[in-house]
């Protein structure tokens, strides 16, 4: 699968929150459950998404690994305005050479929202 943008990973009428991370606070267990956290987000908008997509930049290997799972829930982070996103069914989809700006919807922000119209 060619992983060129977060939007292309979605089915029609699906939405996702997309994260750029170097791995801090991104945890997945062997069942695909986990969390990524301490993000400044709009909790009302996040609660409406279907998917969680993570663009994980591994500086040691110099690769961008892509993960996708199902949004499960939010919990308040330790700092003001920060949230931790819980997910289930997280799957490693492989790598991409595409830069974050293109993959994550054209924004330098480490959190973006995308949707695929029906």
C-alpha cells in the first residue's frame, strides 16, 4: 500500500485525528490498544472522529512509520488543556517517504483532523 496521505487511508464518510510524533507518549500493547497523549486538542471534535492515525518519525532509522486504529476515548492530561487519546485496533500500516506536511493535511501542527467525503 502506498501511504501518501492520511485522508487516503479512510473509507468514505470517515474522519480521523492525525498525530505527528517521535514516539513520546505513544504506547501500543500487543492487542492494539493504547494511547498517545499530552496533546492540545479540541475534545468536542476528537469525540466525533472514527480513526486515530499516527505518523511516527523514527530519527534513528530515518523512517516514517504509519499506524491506524479506532478512536476509543479521551482522558484529561496532567497539564492544562492537554488530552490523552485512547485507541483500539491499532495496526502498523508500514512506512512512507512522504513528508508530514503532505501526509498530515498540509499543516505544520502536530495534530490535524481529516475526513473523507462520501
